[in-house]
C-alpha cells in the first residue's frame, strides 16, 4: 500500500519532471494540443495545471513554482493586461477558468496587469455571456441555449473570487442563482447525480424532448461540478446553496464507488460492458471530498471515501515511467455533446471516447487532491 511518502514522491516527480521543464507554448501535459497539433492559446487545460501548481506553491513555498506560474502566464498575457489568444466572442466558459490564476498572481505579486487581464474577462465575456431563458450561462456560443455541468468549475469560482475582491454583490448573487438553477433542473432526484447537459430549447438530438436533459451521468462533468462547488465554499463560506449541493453530490457519488474505491466513466451504469474506472473524475471527487470535510460541509465518512479514492488511483493507476515521470492512466481525453462529428450523449458514446494518460485533466486533480490531503 502506497503511503503519504509515496504520494509526495509522485507529486515531487510531476513538479520536477513535468511542470518546471515545460515550455509555456508547448506544455508536456496538454495531450489535446499534442495529439491534434493545436496552436498554443489561452485554454482551460493549462489553467487547471496552473491552479494545481499554485496549490503546491501555497503548500511548499517553493519559489520555483511561483516563477514558473509567472513565466507561463506571461507567455499569454501582455504587459498591458490583454490576452491576445483569447476570443471573447466565443463565449466559451472554459476560457474563464484561467482568470483564477490571474487573481492569484495579482495577490501574490501585486502586478496590476494580472488584475487588468482578469477584468478584461469580466467585461469582455462574462458581462455579455448569453443566457438561457432560465438565466444560466450558455456553455459556448457554438452550443446555444445549453448548460453543461463543466461550466460550474470553469466560471463560477472565478466569479466568486472576483465578486468578493470587488465587493460586487450582484455577481455573488448570480453565482448562487446559477447553482440553484442547475440543482433544480439538472439533478436526478432518485440518485442525487447530475445529468451532463441541459438544452432548454429541446432541439438537440441528445436532449430529452420533455426535460431537455442529456441521457447519462458522466463522471468528469460531476467531478468538475463537485470541485467547483468545493472551491466556491472555500471562497464564500456562507454560500448555503453550494454547500448543500456539494454534500448531496458527494454522498451520491460515494454510493457509486467500486469495491476498489474507484468511480466509473458512467458511475450509475456498472452493468455496462466496457464501463471503466476513470481516474480524472475519481480524483476530482477525492479533492472535493477531502476539502468538503475540512470545511465542515461533509463528515468523516465522505473524507474517508475521498482518501480511499485517492489511494485507489495512486496504487492501481499510477506507475513510474522510465524517464522518471509518473504515468497516470485511464484518463478520458475529452467528451461533450453535439458538435461535429455529432456526440449523441449515449452510453456508447461516452464509453467510446479516447482514453489517454498523463493529461492535465488527470494530473491537475491528482496534485490538487494531494495538496488538499496534506493541508487537511
């Protein structure tokens, strides 16, 4: 059984061999950019790694991490506080996620350009973000009228931090209203789990013609939701909507855990052939569970479940590569709804998406969960 010392060795190896040596314009952890040969630009995948690196810095005080976060961010943010590769007109909630790094850097360095860049995200995108009839943000301009769970993590913690910094009560109220809207419309009352997407127009082929909901409970979307809720609770301790949603979701996910302590790609469908233990979502659950317990939102049973999940990933799905970089397996590369080629939201679709290793969508939650465990 791997001990806390083993977990530290893994976290240290990721820091030394993956994070610090990475070129900001071609980071070693962004598998989507590598596989699809994407040009470097502002994106949520790199932002997740910056969040994890910031947590490691706050834990260790390693100045190399702070220097790296500055160097990485400065590759995308100008001295005037603009972000040239961020197109606000895409109205992509994923792109808001990096705003949290900007606020973190502003607090740690005092440099105004980071605050200016964060403000540009608010003015350029969030204040103009299209909304569904119920008031929820569209996930992207190319997905009109659709709410995806992923958007909670991508946008709402940044809004909570920015609203608190600026004393913007309307923005803080908007965070709570959007959470309540998701709870009322996207939560399944029988399981306590959340459907991945909602199309209020009910035009999409993946949307139920009565509810507008997608068919399945996808693990990582609920992982993003739980992590977003945990972070909002850390920023806004009095946000009862976030706390109640988080406690309920963590309880529902804990009831889906396998005997080994993992969560499946489709957590409620253990009978399906090919339904596999997925590490990124399991680690997001671990992070959220341990943090929720530290904040007093969940009890020891949920903390134990989170630690069990982290241990299961560490023992069975991480090995040391020949180059000294740990290899985290069983990461769903990506999943979504609609688009081209069309993603119909069926179980077969989710189970057929590419599975990869050492992508930031798994490594970042590992380091986040590790940091939270050590802090707790």
